[in-house]
């Protein structure tokens, strides 16, 4: 039985003042569901000191150290208090030109530090309309899956790019079909037993209104939530939906 994970992603939002939201989010935590939030690097230490649930980074560099101005390593994020990081978010794949190989290396850097990873995949609207969504997404899974995948440390988040921050969500049928395809790909790569233990999250305009339906969908083991993770008022009902699912 896979435990549900409701994870937030604050992106380039938040300040020391907004960490007060973590108190309300912690109060909404439920023993039946895992809760985690990825925050900007500048907030990791304060957030980790304050939160009663795991705090993560939104990205890390693939290298352990070196001449990479402006980047932070997995070990640095860990020292600050992060226990996981998102890797391969579409805003980094697109905005920072990150390749599948980069994403794989970043996940492996987290693994070296004993940290967890949420590895994101997802197609563009053009790819969905062209009928290539499944091939694109399973291709990303194949090419970005880290060595040592399997077990609790890795979750995969399916986030259709056209659903992120747009208020548009994929239909339950689309999500179930894609998660099924991802799980089948993982079974080919890792064997059915390991694949069936990996958590698959859905992300893209998850809100209090649609969370219950999405979290009940077949092969959906949690949610990766952007905008609605910024306040306890919006995030708490999603946690509750995860606990009930
Ligand atoms: P959103 O973002 O919930 O604001 O659509 C999701 C994400 O990018 O992880």
C-alpha cells in the first residue's frame, strides 16, 4: 500500500514572513498522509527549523561542489535542513534548458546525500494535441530515471505543462492513463515489484476543489501543488483530501 504524499512547491514565492503559513499547514497534517513543502533556497533553514514536516529544495546542482556560480549542491541544501528536492520541474527544463541527463544527475546527487527526490515529467500542449504526450512522458521517465531508483526515496510527478498555473487540470481519465503508462514503463525498467512501490504524483492546478477526485484516481499516489501550497487555508483541504483518499 503506497502512502499518499501531498507536496507543495513555493517556486519563487514566499518570504520569512510567510513562513507563518507553515504553522497552519503543520496543524493540518494527518497521520494518514505524508506532507512536504519545497521552498526557495533562502528559506530552507528557517522553514526547516519551524516546520513540523519535511522541508525540501526546489532544485539542486548535479555536482557535489565546484565552480558553479549561483547554484547550490544537494549537500548544501541538506546542511540547510532540506531532506528532499524537486528535480526536473518543467520550469527548469524549459526556463533553464535542463535535459533528461541533467535531471538524472541531479536525482543521483540527492541519492548520494541520502535525500529524497521528486522527479517531474510532463508534456507541452502541442505534444498533447499532436498525440505524442505518452511517448514524450515515458521517454522522459526512461532518460531521467536515476541509478538506484526504487524504494521510498524517489517519487515521480506527472505535471502536464499546460496544466501548471493555468487553472486547467487534466481529466481523471487522462491522469490515470498517463500514470498507468509511467508505471508500465517503470515495471519494464525496474521490475513490477519495485515499480508498484514507487509513488506517482499528479501536479498542475491542484486545488481544494479538485484534489479529492485526483487523489482518488487509479495510480495517483499524491499531488505536487504550486499556487495552492502557499497558504494554509488553500493547502489544508488538499492534505485532508490526501488523508481521506
Ligand atoms: P500549480 O503548480 O499547482 O500552481 O499549477 C504545480 C507545479 O508546478 O508543481
